[in-house]
């Protein structure tokens, strides 16, 4: 399954109310490092069934970026039971992201 695009309108349903862990990628189309990370995030979205993978375009959803104090992109935030449990800033290899998810 492809990564789900998150907006202010669907954030609560798709992220906060989800039973399984949710990894949210905060990104922008003009961001070089985001373009490097995006294929890894999409790959994880296709491979993992026990984690929901989502993306937030910070240019379109500035309120969400502000709410979670995203100052640098790409930023990955892992939510479990509606709470932030882990954060990663910058491009990371797939193995590091899997470690972040505790799935390695």
C-alpha cells in the first residue's frame, strides 16, 4: 500500500485513532533530502503491514508541522496509540528507520 497523504482534516482518523503504530514523514517537494528519503518511505509502505506509513507535505499542511514542532525536513515521527514515541530528523538509511520502528 502506498503511503497515505495526511491533512489537518484526516490526521486524527488516520494517525491518532489508529490501532497500529504510524510513521509520519514530514516533507516538501522542493527539499532535496526529502526526495532522497521518499523512495525509502514508499518502500516501507509497500513492505510493512504492521505499521501505517503516512506523509505530510509541510507546505500544504503547515499547521501540522507547527503542532509537532517540525523545524527541519525531512522529519519522521512515530506515533503509537496517538502519542509521539520517536522522532528522526534528516535522511536515514532503511535499516535505521526499521530500528526506529523496532522491527529490525
